[in-house]
């Protein structure tokens, strides 16, 4: 019962996170497109700066881009803020459910820093808060005056965050944490910097004053940042399925190249000037560089050069029994993982054969045994891999 409840909680959180995320990103892409598609109105109308005509589902739609002045406030105004909020809430619960419970074993790597569960949780939450404070400071125009300085400081901060996270946490934990931090910055941008500015202008217009539209420009910067974060965050969320990336020797460089390439692709997507699409070139170079870097995985190569003992199935049984089975049995004996991880049970020859491709991926990238809690040696790894590859 407890085990199926676990699966259902994870499933429901994942599903809600996905649906909320699709609505958030969907509306965000729609507004990016809208913003870049406005043309000056054919017949000039008061306060209307641009108009767009669309056809969808058998009807025609006309959208005006305008400023609001006293006496012109619509009765119903749609805000688009719950998509972001729900995405964050479901995402944070999912993260906490998977990475904070069960001794935070997915977050901690004892070989890097022997954190306790409490320390890992505290440190990761501290990083979320610290990164927001720093980012918000860097983009406070009254403190850092030049935009280019803010861009450089943000990039340096990002590199520092990625590098230190992979030194402290497991590869997978570090990647997801960077994603959680970026997602949190996006949400805080919405609630702390974008919405209050818009609400202030609305209050001014309601009180019969001309709203201070310089506030709108400040909000716009944060909203633009959010669009740059989208691709890197999406990539990070998916990276979870690729142990060879998050556990690669150069994982922090891979994460930086992927994030910067994602942001450059976003730039090409949004820019109105065809000349600025040059950003696709470094993005493609970055992505090609990744193919080369990942083709050469030092950890895997080292294993390939480790002395291999040809094992028979009884010897393999002993390795799997001592290194894997406490978390991959019908009735696990591990104190944290009561249910076989990803339902992978490794008790019979048949099951090993069935899961061999996944086992190879997990063992060569050193993701399994999880956090090497069962202290598997390189010789055992190399010999097990040799056996599995021949199976
Ligand atoms: C301390 C517990 C633990 C040990 C020991 C352990 N695993 Fe796992 N394993 C897990 C957990 C937890 C998951 C599920 C991870 C997730 O949710 O993505 C998992 C997932 C897997 C998967 C599925 C991966 C996927 O993404 O679908 C494979 C294959 C696997 N383990 C193989 C092994 C092998 C082989 C060993 C021994 C060499 C081993 N594990 C040792 C906890 C463990």
C-alpha cells in the first residue's frame, strides 16, 4: 500500500507539474510571439500602439496593444500569474518528494561532500534564497548602473552556481537544483518585480492619475529574463534522464554550454531583426561541441581500461546481491528505499537480461549503485559491464 501510494503521489505531482508548465510556457511563447507581431493600427485609434489579427478555430481575433489611462480600466483583466505559480508549487513539491525524502539520497553524493539529510535540504533552500537575493541585487538599476555589467555578473554567478553545485551535490541533484533555482527566480520575478509594478500602475489609473509607465519598462526586463530562462530550465528538467550528461566528468561545462545555447536559441526566436539571428551559429557550435565532449567520457574510458575478470553467472550474482539488491528486490532491505528503484528488480538471471541495457548505462556512468552507498569497486564495475555487454 505504502509503495503504491508513493508512486501515485509522484505520478500526480509530475502530471500536474507538466500540465501547469505547459500552460505557463505556452502562454509565455504566445506573448513573445504577440509582442513581436504587432503592427501600427491601420486606422489610428486613441492609445493603441499596435494591433494583430489572428484566425483560430474558425473565428477571427483582433488584439490591441495599449496603455491604460484613468477612466479606461476594463472590468475584467486577465493576469496570467497562476500558471507560473502552480508550476513552481507542483515542481517544488515534486523536487522535495524525490530529493528531500529518503535520506536525500538522490541529492547527496557521499564521495563528494558527506552531507546529512538536514544539511543537504538546508543548503539547497539556502542556495535558492541566496541566488534570488544576488540576482535581484545585480539587476537593481540603482545599484548596478550598466546593463552589460549586470549581464556579465549574472553569467559569472551562473557559472559559480553550477560549478559549486556539482562539487557539493550528486550530478543529478546538482542539475535539478540549478533548474529549481532558475524556476524560482522566474516565479519571484513574476511576484516580486512584475506584478507589483503592474498593480501600482493600475492603482494610479484607478485613482485618476496618469500611470508611471517607466515601471512597465522595469517589469519588462524581468519578463524578458524569464523568456531567456525557459530553454535552459526545460533542458535541465529533461537532463534527469541522461546519466552520461549529469554524471560526466565535465558535467558543469555541459550544463553551462547547454544553458547558454538555449538562451541564444531563444534570442534568435524572439528578435525582430534577422541580423540578430546570428546567435543560432554559436548555439549550434555549442551543441556540436557537446556531441564531441560526451563522446569522450573519461570515467567510462577509465573503466574500459580497468582490469576485467571474466565472470560466470554465479560471480555476477554475488556482485549484484552485495551491491544492488538491497534496493532492487521484491522486498527491499534498504532502510530508505523500500520499493525497487524504477521497478527494476534484479533477483533472477532473466531480470538481469531484461534490464541489461539500462544497467550498463547506470553502472558505467557510476549513477548506480546510488551514491555508491554499497561501495562498488571499479574492478567490479568493469567486470560486470563486460559480462552485461556480452549477455
Ligand atoms: C541505495 C539504493 C540503490 C542501490 C544500492 C542501487 N540502486 Fe539502482 N536505483 C535506485 C533508485 C532509488 C532508483 C530510481 C531512481 C529514479 O527515481 O530515477 C534506481 C534506478 C535504477 C535503474 C533504472 C534507471 C532508470 O533511469 O530507469 C537501474 C537500471 C538501476 N537502478 C540499476 C542498479 C544497479 C545495476 C545497481 C547495483 C550495481 C543498483 N541499481 C544499486 C536505488 C539503488
